[in-house]
C-alpha cells in the first residue's frame, strides 16, 4: 500500500492517533483491513519503551467477518507485522492454541 484511499484518509486521525472506537461499514475492497492495521499500529506504539516493543504487555484480538477469512487474515497481518516480531495466530472452532501459544501470541484472529 503506497497511499491511503478516501475512506482510510478520513479515518486516519482517529485510527492512528486516538483511542476512539470505530465502526466502519464499507463494501469489499474498500480498505477496512488497512484501517484495522492503522488501529493495530497505534496500539503497538503505546507499548514501545526505550525502542523495544513490550510484547508481553498487550494482546490484539481481530474478529474476522467470516471464519473462512481467518486464515487469510492471519497470513495478511502476520506478514505485515513480522518485522516487528509480532506473532499472529488463528483461534477458531477449527483450531486450538495451547496456553503457551496464547502467551507467546500478540495478535489472535478469530
């Protein structure tokens, strides 16, 4: 992604610079996942201390609109957040995580 589209641009300040709740209803392909990523990056930024992301201090839960999209979202977010060392895992009725996996995971997609 090089630039924000119109929806993303309108929500940028709220998604990236505030703790306000957002309800975004938009058609497929409108950029909802990228707005979610802005919110996630905002949350991650609150847990950086002395240049280090304190991964044990937070959990992000992403609720996929359909179970079929959960695995796709894990790949999408996992690829984008990998450079920050953020572990993304799926937790649905078809998957299970051990207690250790939950503790070692910063983002759960359900």
